[in-house]
């Protein structure tokens, strides 16, 4: 469980820091090649954050799949009296 929190607490602050650095770089009037590299870096870091979150959520779902499927199937398997 600890590694999941570590992943989330690592990738999202890095993504936010990348976007803050991009805003700071924007106001320093960079060249086109520097700006392109910075935008690509911010986009890649954001993708890493989203996919890292997807991995964490997927492993949580896989670990608790029995409870999830019982919850999803409960309206169909419940017996109705009356």
C-alpha cells in the first residue's frame, strides 16, 4: 500500500512543478526551440502522472475485485420477497 502513495505523491508534484516552470519560462521570452522542448517535457510529465494514477487505481481495483463485483452484481442476485 505504501508504494501507491509514494507514486502519487511523486508524480503529481513533479507534474505541477513542470507546469509552474513552463509558466515561468513563458514570461522569460524563450526561443522557439527551448519553448518547444519545455512544452513537450510538461506534456510528457503530465502523461506520466495520468498513467501512474491509472496504474495505482488499476492495482487497487484488481486487489479488491471480489468486493467490486459483488457490489456490481448485488442488484441482480438479490432475492425479492413479496
